[in-house]
C-alpha cells in the first residue's frame, strides 16, 4: 500500500508538470505565470479533495449515493457560487470564473477530470463480468436496446418541444444521448446490498446497463461527428451518406478493438506479468488504457471508449482483480475530483432559473419513464413477469458518471450550452434521488420476478463448517497461502462479509469468510479442486497440532509463563479505572464469576455488544482454563463487541474453583476483552498484569483491599516496584 501511495504522489506531480508545461507554452514562456497557475492548481485540488470527501460522507449518512454529495460540493465551491468570492491573496476567488472558453473552470482542472474519467471507465471495464455479460447478452442486448431507443426519443422530444428545434439539431441529439446512459455503479451497489447480484433480474440489469453505457458513448461519437458535418454547412440538406459512414466507423472501431482486445487479452496479461511486481503491472495496465484512449480520440471517438475497451479486454484475465485492488487508491483520488469538477461547471443561477427547472423536471421524468418502459416492456417477452420487468426497468433508471461525462464533453465542445448542461445535471440528480429507493423497495418484495425457472448457472457453492473461529481463521490463511503458491491472484474485499476472489487463467473461485465457516463458490468442474484444497489445509493443521503435542504441553508452558513473566514497559492503567473494579464479588462458580465480571464492564458502558463479548470469553475458556497459579484467573477473549481493549479487576476473598493449574481456589480475577479484527495491546496487557501478580507480596496486598480506591492504589504501587 505504501508503494501505491508513493505512486499516487508521483502521478499527481507528473500531471502537475504536464499541465504546467502546457500553461507555460500558452503564456509565452513566462515562468512567473506558470508558478502562479501551479500555485492556484494545488490550492484548488486540496480544497476539492476535502469538499468531495465531506460532501460524499454527509450524503452517505442520509442514505444517498456519495456521488450526489460530490456533485453538490462542486456546485457550492464552484465559480458560480463561493469559488469567485474575493479572499486575501485571491482577488478573483480560488475558483475564478473563466469567461473566454467553453468550460467555466481552468484547463488544468478540466484536464484532471479527463484523467479521472479515463480511470473510471477503465475500472468499469475491469469490473464487467464478461462471462455473465455474454451469457445474458441476448436478453441484455434486447432490453438494453429498448433502454436506449425509448429514453433517446423521449429525451429528444422534451428538447424539441421546449426549444422548438428539430431532431437533428446538435442540442437535441445530445439531450437524447445523455438520457441513454445508466449508472452501472449505482445499480450494482443496490443489487449487492440486497443480495440480488446473481438473480435473473440482477444479471440482466447489469448486462443491459453496460450495453446502454457503451452504446451511449459510441452514439456520442456519432453525434459529435454529425455536429461537425452540420457546422460545415450543406445547403440545408443532410448528408446522410456521411452520417452513415460516421456511425459505421464509430461502431466498427469499437467492435473491432473490443474483439482484438479480447483475443489478445492473454498475451497482454503475460506481458504485464513479466514485470513481476503487482503494483508495477497494475500501473502499466492503466498506461495501456491511456494509450488506447488516445488512439480512440485520434480516430474521432471519445477517449473513454478506449479506456473501457482496455478494461473489458483485461476483465477476462486472472490479473483483473488485483489490478482493480492496486488502482483503488488512484480511483479514490481522481474520481471524486471528477464529480466535484462536474458540479463546479453548473451555473447555480441558471440551474434554478424557471426555464431550466421546467425543462429539467420534464426531461428527468422522460428519462426515468423512458428507462422503465424501454427496459421493462421487452423484459415481459424474456420470461420475466410484471414484477421482474419493473425491477429491470427501475434498475436501468440511475444516471451518473457516463451521463455526466457525455454532458461535460458536450459542454466543452460548445455543442451544449450552459442552460442545457444544467438540465442534464438536474436530470442526473433527480434520477439518483428517485431511482435507488424505488429499486430497493421492489427488490425487497419476496416474490419471483420470472415466469418460470431460468435454469441454474454453472456454479456451485460448497460450505465448510468448523468447531471454532480460530480454526476457521487458520484454515483461511493457509488456503490463501496455498492458492498464492499455486499461482492464483487474490483480491480481498469487504461487503458486510470478507470475500476473497481468486483467479488463475480460466479458473475463478470466490471464498466467503464466516464466523466459524467458509463457503467457496466455483464452477461445478472445479469442486474437486476446492475440496482437495480444503482437505490439504486440514491435514496441515492436523500435522501442526501433533508436532505441538510432541514439543510441549500447553499446561507446562502456562506454568512457566506464570513463574517467569516480567513486567514490560506498558501502562495497564490506560485501560483500568474505578468503574471496572470490584473488591467483593458475589459469584460462587466459574461461569457466574465470568458473567459478573462482564456485567461490571457492561454497566460501566465499556462493551458495545455484551452478548458477543460473553461468547468470546466462554469460547476461549472452553479451549483451556485461564485459571493460573497462586489464586489468579485471567478470563479473556477477542470480540467484535468492543472497539478497544477493556479490562476489569475483581476480588473474591473466599475464592472459588476456576479450574486453575495448581488446583487451588482463585481469588483475583482480571477480565480482558480486546477487539477482534484490529491491532491492540492484548498480549502486552496480559503480560504486564501477570508480572504484577507474580509477586506474593502484591497478591496479599491486593486481596486485603477494602475499597475500589485501595485496590487501584495497590495495583499502581506494585506496578511501580516492577
């Protein structure tokens, strides 16, 4: 991760250098101008990064997509609102309004958003499940086609009605194209949260959404070509032959490069893997995306198509997931900048003008209804019932990154005016607000969306259950190590559960980690490999246990620990306070005293989930008693029920049977609960408290404590002596 962070810094510096060089040449080589522009740029980027994060987090808290917060943050800090306010050292504001060009922000900032768009589409291509896409390509293509045609003509019709222009007017064509795109990311997030990614509706939505986006981007290239022809003037007649050639060229280049990329994918993968380092070949893969993006731009198509094609080509390789993982920091750096910059280009005065609001609301309704009808009606002929068709239609409604990219290109090319850019942004905002809650609601309906069973996918999930959480964790670590040694590339992600995606050439395995279990999903023909892998890991665990038995008995090791522990330079009193001390425990059994100690911590407000903590302590106790020698017991456990180490100390002067090593009654009890999945001083605390209690003088003094205060004082006194 450290290497990736350095890489981000170097990439940012490189981009600054490039943009600085361009600015230098534009300003007749005056170094002072370049210094000023670069100073402005670093200020702007710093503010954008914080604004994007804060906006995204605020909107997440109210259960809305973070992209909406990033857009809103851009509108607020942009040149049309706060950005142009005069500040000390910034006479024209930190984000001054640029009036002599097609976009109202600096070219340097727009350059950053272009880089972000390429990264975004490259990763979108990598994330495309190609096998799933191909399997549902017929349904997805037909439904996607409906989700293109109906929104295109409804969106265009709104423009024609309000602007009183023909269908072939550049602005009308762009409004049609913008309404076509679907936000694959937003739809996928909702499907994932509702666990519907693998449902018939889920895979159909994703396949259709990808088709909508790709065709929408290609249509953009066609429309821009048509606009260039119309700008040249043809005596009032449309050169349909030229327009047809542009469309043929656009779709031909896209399909040709996609086919070539998929064919060459394994060779590209081998070339990249020759560089050995995962971080290096991930960045080189992004470099290939930039090169192909440039080739597509030179061919008259949008750069983002080239980036997507490169991502799609590598999506079928065994390195696709590790590339995604290692480019994630770059994605997190650049993409919020893109959405914030898009928001900055919105003229807030224009956005809330009566004309833009009126057109924007009708345009948004046309775009939403167009997707529901265009995607829903064809679904009825694809073995989906009315509920399934509604789910698919709503799943195609969310708009986001691609719609904004198309709108931004339209604005920067001069084909889309300021008002219509505001209309497009308003449509995106309303689609993001309206569609997700509606889709979530229909996905929660407990009913099938298909008229009949569509057949099972060629996948099977094999579950494995284990007697303890520790055993499960050990086996998972061992399996991951074995898979790496077998040449698999592993991608780890958190989605409520920890999921490991392992891939080598055509073999793809998903492992989901449970509390005392794991489930492994693979192709049916790979089940034997999966079971052998788990069996071998169990054998290794068995061999390790046998060797440990031969080496030393845990009981003898525990006795040695109790005798020879010395205090480390560790302050246990950061974790012990008066509210967690008790000098007169009432319990008479081992189980009761554990629960009484847990109640002390719970009553003091130290435990986030007392039930989980109790479970962890009793599971640890079932492995081996924590009753030490000399009347000491150290019941402890690791649990997700706490976020930091919590400790309690209790005294039972008459003692009770805790199953201690020396068979004596236990009188001094130290309860320790540590967080399960984060680092913490669990061992240090155990070692330090054991060192204090190793002294007979300390134990006698502690047992004589008459109050919480004297108990704490005695603990402190003997910790100082040690």
